[in-house]
C-alpha cells in the first residue's frame, strides 16, 4: 500500500513584498518538507529576514502570491493563528520575569490549564539543557548569552509548534559557543521532528546545520539545494563568491561535445566540464569558478597532462594551521588563491617561497561553469 502523500510544511508561490515601491522579496517560489532544517542564507538586505517575517505573519505579502503552512493558505492569518514558534536574534526576553515565567508566557496567553504549565516548562528547559532546579527562578540578567539564547529557544519549543522560525539566533554568541549551539539545534531538529526555518548571513553556519539552503540575492533565490549542491556546484558568480572562496576566470566558449567546453580568454585556454542544466552557448562569454582547495601549485614545467594551468609568481604564503594559502600573481593579471593541506611545516615544509615562478592548475571537472547574471 502506498503511504499517503504529505503536504509540504511550507510553500511559497510567487510571493513578493514591496516597501515604498521597492521589492524586498521578488516573486520567490520554494517549498520546505516536514522535519527539514531549511536555511535562508544571504547578505544584509537580500530579503531573507523579510521572507521569514512573511512566513511568521509579521509582514503581509503583496497581492498575487500565496503562502501555505501544512497545506493551509495563511496569507490572511495573524501570527498567533499560524501555529509557528519564533526565536529572535536579540532573544526578546522579558527582563522583569524569571526564566520559568518567560518560558510559560506563551502558554498563559493561550490559556493552557495552569496544572499543565509547570511540567511543560520543565520539559522545555530540559530540552535545551537547562536544569529547571537551577535556572527556573533566575532573572535573564543572571544568565550568560548562551543561556539566554537557550531560554528563548525553550519559550518557542514549549508551545509545541510544528514549525520553528529562527532569525539569526546565534549572532550574539562567541565563536566556540556558536559552534556548540549549531550542533545542538541540528540535534533538536532531528530528535523532535519539527521543521526548522533558519535565517543567517553566516555561510559556515548554514553549511553545518542545513538539509537544504536557499541562497538569496536582491530579493530572489539565487540557488536552492543541499549544502554540497550550493558549495560544489554554484550556479552563479554571486553564489560562488558568497559561499566559500573562489577563483574566477572568463573567456569565450567553444563546444567540445558532451558537456565539454573549451574556454579561451586572457588567462589561456581551459578545458572544462559543465554541470547538467547549465546554459552555455558556443561563441558566448562565460565565467568559471574554481575553489582554492581544488587547485594545486606546480613548477611551470611539471604541470600534469590534462590539467588546466595558469602561470604566475608566488606572491604570499599564509599559514592558517590546518591549511596554507598560496597566493599566486598571475602573468595575465589578477591573483589566484590555492589552499594546500598542511603536512607539518617544521618537518615537511611546502617547496614554495615568495618570488618563485609557478603555475596554478586544476582538473577540467574541478571547476564550475557559471550561468550568466540576470
């Protein structure tokens, strides 16, 4: 027997939002599956927070688009009618209420029977690893930043939402605690089966936690896919530069058949392989992106056969612990960055020094042919 098809947890269909005639969100379309950890990623002003606020009901979409939660159209519903939980960047805790009163606030507003409230508050605090016996009576001012963030999360979870919205909730935490909380949030998502929609400008954060990422640029979704999709197969120069680092080259395309292309430009002729679905036409100018870790540095006369190569001069070597970045000033202009694994500089140093002649090289399949910008 075929199991019944479940409606997506969230559906956006041609949803836009304008402020004073300017579109902050421009006809976006996407769906989120039940239980998924879905991130909206992009720079400030790209429309990610406005998209989240549209989903929460804090903003009203322009006429014509449709927002659905669990198959139900919610465009006209108020925030408290949508059955979602929300965690804000600044935590938004009530300073005059204790931790347990902050967590219980939403239950009281929904007139949950008083006999149920203490147990639900205690369970919510335990979910976020705060011992109720130790923290319930404390004021927010007596908590660390990480503890306040956990209280804000507990306040959302205590309402048992099917959909949890998080607006850059880790932005105020130090790096070590932020990384710990990333793993905890992902663990909660899996354990509870709640759909998480997460807004962030931090690409590492999105890659760490997400099942899928929608990369936003100027109110639109530039690319949507798994972390591996958007990192390893960026479709545009914006995605390739915003997520991780890339070296960019451009030239005129000459078809070689079966998704193989020859790109001829200022830096030479490159053999490249285009991903399925990438629009490339013979005779047009195209760009390619190459991640630093997919490149190598070789003596000019020792580049392996079949690899693309660009000659230059070693400009700088940057020690980063796990890796070293070799910056090569290219003869035809510009600089390439190559990430080299550190095998121990005190025992096995890399054979490069500033001023050395070298070539940066990569395999045809280790670069991404980019779609033209709209």
